[in-house]
């Protein structure tokens, strides 16, 4: 499979980053489909809840940035995401179901405390947002 350009560039440059203590982007040898690498996370986030539908309409789903609601995710995509890393108590995922014309895949930070995922248009956008949060000017 061909990985998204910004993630591929990251792996060529660093091939993983951080420690297991709080932030770790996996080395290419450790990256894999969430359903295979961490099936418990895939199952727990993929199960539709009887009281609501996981899927949301496009006008709510394709909102990025500060206006985004973390619960407006599509749980049916979770098992098909690529696990790229672990941050704090969440996971970094790449979603091949949503891609740009340049080949970028949507990137997610999925965490229980978010009650969903913070989603980005690309791995690059996710990484830059994380850097801004960790190292504000």
C-alpha cells in the first residue's frame, strides 16, 4: 500500500518518534491496521451504540479545526484505520476512507477523554497541531 505523502515523509526522516511514556509515533515495522495491531481498541470504538448512530452526515463530519465536535466521527471507519502511534491515553490513526486528491489520508487522534476523535485533513496537520499544543510560543 502507498502511505499518505506527509506520513511517508515523516517516516523517511524519523521512522518513529518519542518514548512509550507519553508520546510515541511508531516505527514503520510496528505500524499496522488497528484491527490487527490493537483489536480491543478497534472493537470498542467500532461498535454502534443502540441509543445513537455512529455515522454522521457529511455537513457535520467534514468540519475541521476549532468548530469540530469530536463525537462527530464515523465509527464504522475505526477498524480500517492505520495505527501510527500512541499519545498520552489515545491513539494516532490514519483513515484511508477519507483522502485528498494529493493522496493525504484523514488523520485522527482518538482518545476516551475526547469521547471521539479529533480529526485532521492530514498527518501533517495533526503533527503541527500537536507541536503547537505542546510547545506554544
